[in-house]
C-alpha cells in the first residue's frame, strides 16, 4: 500500500521524561487516515498533521454507532528501538469486528503497515519512563450523511497515538472490582466480541455505580442468567484456583483479548494447567470460602496484567490474597512487559520492531 506523508510545520511540545503521564489525554503530531468509498475500496492512505475531522451532522456514526476501534501500544527499547506487540492479532480482530458491524475489512498487511508507518513518523513521542508507552488507537467510522438504518457506503480509517502511563491510577496496586448484578453489557449473538463503542456505552451506567462505591471497574456476568463470569470493562479476567489457571471461554459475548491469549501461553509454559470454560460467581464464592481462590488478575493492552485485590458481589466483599499482588500475577507482569519492552528474549516471535 502506498502511504503519503505530510509532516507538521508546528510540532507540539512532548511530555518531559519524569512527568506523570495520564492515560489517553495527550496526542502526538500526526495521524493516519484512509478513506473508503463503495466501488473504489480503501484509498488515499496518508499520514497528516493531527487535526480535527469534519463530518456532516447526519454522518451515520453519530446516529447508529457504526464504528469499530482497536488498541495496541508501541514500547521504547533501551537503545531507542520502537517495538509493537503482536500487531497482526489486532489487524485480524479488527476484521472480525468489521465483519460483525458490516464495515469493509482491511487487509491485515495494510493495517499493520499503517500502524508501523504512523509509529515511525511519531517515534520520538514514545515515552521512555518505566511503565509508559505510546498507546495506538486505530478506528473506523461510518461517514454517509443518511438517517436510514443500513450500512454506510463510505468510511474513514484513522489511527491516533497517545503517550500514556498506567491505565489505572493505582498502577500495579491491586484494584477493587464490582461484580454487576443489575445491568448487563452483552449477550451471545450480539456484539460483545466486537470492539465497538456500543459495548462501552452499555457499560457506563454500571461503571458509574462502581466508581461511586469506590471500585475501579465492573466485572460483567452473562446477560441471560447473570450467573457466569464474562469480562471486566477494559480487560479479560483470570483466576488462579487451587493451582490451576481458569478464565472464561471465548463465547461470543466477550472480547478475545490478545493479552489473554499471551498470558495463557505464558502460564502453560510456566507449567500451569489452564482451563477456558464457564465459571459461575457461586464457584468463585465457594473457592473463596474454602481458601482455594489464590489470585485474580485482569489482562489487557491498556491494563497490562492488573492484580485484583477485592471483588464485591451483592453484599459480599471478597478480599483476594490479603489484597496484595500475587506471586504469579507479578511473574506474568514481569515476563509480559519484559518481552514488550525488549528487556528479555522473546521465544514466541511476539515483539515486532518498527
Ligand atoms: N475486554 C475488553 C472489554 C477490552 O476493552 C479489552 C481491551 O482491549 C480487553 C478485554 C483486553 O483485550 P487486549 O488484551 O487485546 O487488549
Ligand atoms: C485497550 O486495552 O486497548 C482498550 O481498548 C481498553 C480501553 C477501553 C481503554
């Protein structure tokens, strides 16, 4: 794919080393854009200065939410290298979302090339402080100016970049999670497995409830029986129960996380038995009662490996492992980030140099 590059004449001030970086508030000098029109396909791939986008108020994305997004990161190696982590997996998942949302797919190699190109142009924006990275947000929006409900015939694919610190204020400190028993996020047959705004807006009400009660995120139960564990607002969830690693199976209503997949692989290579299956909230409560619920952690690009110290379900509050980070959770965090930051060998071929 041919990508034209127009550099900004007014570069912005970059955050300074040592400055605390929030998650997703600061944006770099450039963005990637590509247009789609029916009959012409994807065209005009370009890197341009970061700017606002002008759309008709009738653009379909505003009314019916036809859009998808992805999330990955670029990491700075100790000699200034720029690394990506399994970007082909994001490209494939983007197309699974596109298929579900009637958005035209993008060839995997074009998606990866677009990510590499924009990261290369803004590579000086990749922060170097411990625990920081350049968060990459590719997204597609439907741009036809029409109020009828049908798939759009035109789209914009855009990639923006944000130098970011930890997703949770608390960093690697264990987070408190609210198990939601009133609202649901997704059902099988719906759009739960796609990465699209609708899943996140559906989560806001419960997340507000959780925040108001002092919890960081919501753990969703299945939308039908409200009994089986699904995933957390911005991460998948994993349990260490009686020495085994257990996580909800990919069932159509949760996001197939790339971090989840990588962590399961690491766990197996550490010698743990892993199970991807249904887990009921009652099973967790029983495991907590009989002392076999050893560790709980979330996995995600933004959240990395995030220890869970407390789970609240109805009027029950479960404290996990004295509220401290578990040994395996710490080992997984160190190994995953070691591979991502180029500090240790990558026997899996996950790290991609830009
Ligand atoms: N589940 C949800 C709802 C998410 O938003 C994310 C974040 O991307 C994940 C899981 C984890 O996915 P990944 O590890 O691919 O970032
Ligand atoms: C990610 O981890 O990349 C996500 O998309 C989570 C996000 C909703 C902040």
